[in-house]
C-alpha cells in the first residue's frame, strides 16, 4: 500500500470540492485547506464561504484564506504545515515558485482540459465553443507558468452535441478526483514521471465575461449554437426583442429555412417546436428562453401563452 501523505488542499468552487471530497475518503491526511476569501453572494450580497471552505468546516479541517501567497508571512504559515504535497484545483491564486517548492513532493494541479489545449481560466466552456469533440482532466506537476507543468495523468471524455458548460463541468468533476488520487499514489511510490507539454500545441482559455455572451446574429448559426451551449449555465447568451432582454438557454442550428435566409436576427418562423431566427449563415431554432422577471421555459410554453411577442418579421438585436 502507498504511504499516507500529509496533503494541503487548495481550491475554491464546487469542481474543487468534489476533488477534496474524494481525497477525504483516502488514507491520506488533509492537514489544511486553502481557499479564496469569502465573497459577497446572492441578493443580499452577504459574505459567502466557498464550497471548499464549507466542506472543510464539516470535517474540522483548518482553513486558510490569504489574499495572496506572495506574502512571506503566508509562505511561512504554509511551510509550518510540513506537507508532503499540495493539491491545487481551481484555487484562483497564483502560486509563486517559493510556494511550489515548499511541499516535499511539490504541487500538483487538476486542470479541466486535455493540456496543452486550453490552458487558462475557462477550459470547459472554450472547448465547447470551439467545437472540440473531446475534453478531459489533466493532472500536472505545477511550475511557475500558467498551466505549463509536466503532465502526470489524463482522463478523457467525449464532448457530445448536446453538452452544455454545466453538463461537461459535472462530468469532469467526476473524472478528476480519481485521476488525482492515482497521480498521488504514483508520486508517493516514485513510479510516475511527468511528460513535458508541447508549447506549440497550446491554446488559451480566456476568462468568460457577460459582454461576449451577447448574441451577434451576423455570425454563423453553427458557431452561435455552440456558444449558447458553452455559456449555459453562466454567463447565459442573451439578445433583445422589442427592447426587452431575452436570455437564450438552448438552440439548434438549421441549415436553411423555407421562408428564406432573412436578415440577421429576423424571426423566420415560430411554432411549438421553436423560434427560428436568421443568422449570418443558416438559422437557429431557439428552444429554451427566459423573459425578464420569468423563469427559463421551453419555447413551446411561451408560444402557447405569448405568441404575439414572437411574430414573424420581428428582429432580435
């Protein structure tokens, strides 16, 4: 059996919490958890602990929330934990080289892409947006560069035509923890060697923002369909109709339509099957929408009650 290690875990969102949950079921000892400082959340903007902090608290694990790990005092605090290994999953803070060198076996990271493709902040969504047919989790030995370290293990999964950012996230959150556990066992037994990344194959997954979620109807329908899936559940693609905001949660691309190509954003047809909207190339059939003040609904439900709002010839902007 592999020796039990003293592990410091660093992570923040639910994706990271799934990894921590799996590690807590192993013989390894989680001696401390590092996570982002509490952030305002919800309508009241009350300070809210991260999913990782909540899980650590349930298990009585010491939690550290430094604003930065560049502070010598924070580094000394980490060194005092005498960890064999630091496991980092979607933590959100830069780890300087001095921190990477503190644990005996260094720091490893579970990244939600098949590196070197999609280094950076939003690998799950960018993979769907780009039309990739495969994604996965890469466990790597961390170094000072952004997601550039030697690769230890990969776990793969296909990206299906109906995957959203949410569904792929959840699948990778199930794949990643076992890959991390296997990597830890390999490192502890000194049987696992890292593979250098080919930097010439690297792509960068820029952070998501609400501005790019606004639908540009002059783009090809096939691109917009992928964008809508990638940005669900956040930041959600949106447009406007009659000067009112309209969120688009699901759509299918249509190569052509009997009513002609139409101008970009023009409603070509509406039925219980969906709202057909012209794009720069082809058309989109919008199947799930959210109106201001309402909840997300299948278009069939909106068509039954508000079909006058979606008349043929109207234009989404």
